[in-house]
C-alpha cells in the first residue's frame, strides 16, 4: 500500500509503503510533523491498523523526508532497519549537518552568490532539523549493501544507489522483479544533493556523475515495477532512464552554450537556466547546475578561472 505523506519541498508528497503481513512494516516514514502523523494514522486506520501496530521501519536513506519519523516509531517499539552508512550519519548527525551546510555555503560564497540567496538557503536548511527524531541504539537493526532483508513475505537484496545521495540504497526482489527505488529512480530526474564526499572530507561528492553511473547499473536490472520515493509506481524503467539521461545531456549542453556566449558565473547560469522557478525554490536547480558543471569539467569542455576572488568558468 503506497501512502503519500505531505512534503511540499521539491515534491508535494513523499511515498511510504505499508506491508501488513507477516510483520506490519513501513518502507521509509516521512517527516516528523503533526500533519504527517495525522495523514499516516488515517491511512493505516483505513486498513484496520494503528500507528502502534508498525513493528518494522526500513529506511532507504537518511534524508529527513524518508527518516524523520523513525524515532517516533522506535518510541512505540518498532525496529528501525537502516544501512551501516545511514547509522554512521545518525551517530554523527549534528557534525554531519554542520559540515554539509558549511560545504554548501562555501560553494555559494566561492561562486559569488549574494548574501540574500545564501541566507535564504541557510534558513531553509535549518528549518528541516526539527522534522527528524533520534533513533535509540536498541531499536536499530543494521544491514549492508549486498545483504538480503525480509520485507513482507520475501527477501529483498540491498542495492547501492549513489546519485541523489551517496548514502542511499534500494531494495530489489529478484523473483517478482519489484524495486523499491527510493530517490534513485523517480518520475522526474532525481536532484543530486550537494554534500561531502565523506563525512569529514570537506570535498564535495560529484552527485550527477554518480547518478549517471548508477543509471547504467539500474538500466541493466530486470525490473517489473518500480515503487519510487515520490510519484506513482511505474513500469519500463529503461525508457524512463533513457529519457532522463537524454535530458541531462541536453541541459548540460545548454549550460555550455551559455558559458560560450559569455555567462561565466554560477549565479548567472542559475538565473538563465531556472528563470521560471522563483529564487526561493532554486535549491534543486543549483544542485543540478553544479552537476552539469561537473560533467563539463570531466569532459574538459570548460575550465575554472578566478576573477576578483570569484570562481568562474570559461570554455576550452
């Protein structure tokens, strides 16, 4: 049973999946907000269940819209199944949040974004913090990439899914060929968040190049139906991947054309490429734009230069 919970960030809702038997289970759990709890409670009651009946929550990745309510369910006695990567993030949540925010703010400063945009991004980031609840160690059950875990009546393989974040996994059932894809495969291209390569590295993770590599792996997977983290389930995952890769390549070349025509800064490129999106909603656009720049740098089509202390880009 797919349950859509309120979000209104990059998507209007986030999906959680309820499997009633043999152990009442949720895959992901939504934000820790009163609205989320109310919507989830009503949806479960329609199937004859209560919030307290949930005994197992399986987490795909530690973003607040997917893990926020995990501590809430742990307090009611549920086991919280998370990857070893997510557990490390949780054990160091505040330093990890601080390092990620500092990386993002430094990137914006280095590229010459104005203070209003920087402060707006910082306020948004801090606003997410209360929507997460801590998970006691006693309720955690860890798994690793390559493990098989029980979801419902079937064993699912834990698959690595870097791209949207380097902390993400998906769950694949090889007999039924069902895939719980989290934010790896979505009806629209997943946004690769701006985050450190490793928790203390200070080096940015190249999210969009990693997403393209993951696409090649997931395209080869034999999948009957995809249950995504946002949007409706779908079939023909290969057609969706091909369309999204094509769009990424097209947008990358649009970025290159703008640079060649004299638009050399990230703020200028963001304005031109995402002018239809209000400035207060351009965080996803910035993350995608940084990814296009990564691809162009990898292909040696552009080079970074500094002028008046601002990082700019020129075509080769």
